[in-house]
C-alpha cells in the first residue's frame, strides 16, 4: 500500500489481515522469497530433466557436471486395503489396529 493515497490506505486497513509482530517481517519475507526461488528452480530443473529423459538412457556429460539417465524396473505394489476389505473386518477390529499420527505444523508462505 506504499503508493496509495493515505486516506484510501487508511480505509483499506480495516480489511487488512491481522498485523504481524514487526520483528517477524524479515523472517517471513525471506522465507517467502526463498520459497519462490525454490519453486522457480524446481520448475526449471524438471524441464531440464525432461529434456534429458527424452534423449533416453545414457551418461550425458557437460563441462562441470554429468547426468546419468537410467531406467528402473517398476515395483510391485500390493493393495492391502482392498485385500483386507475382502475379509469384511469389523469396525472394532479396524479401530483396534488404527493409530493416530503425531500432530504437525506447516509453514506455507504465499505472495501478498
């Protein structure tokens, strides 16, 4: 709201999200900037990897790095949930063997 008329900025303040402790602003902004860089770099990295994968398996050599493109045999995945459901387990049996994971906190920066 730097470029807004002070009267308009004050009127918009009523709709602003809750303020943050000013000592946290640099931390939040740095996290957001780093997160944005990671997303951009990941996108670029994924595109470069796709280009090399399109060439097929091989050992590709640059001037500073090399990249090995190789295939992996698909793994067998057993759908244990579907198998278990065929035995029609009771709610009590399922509950007795269900445990809750530990609670977690997530920090997800976003551009404002």
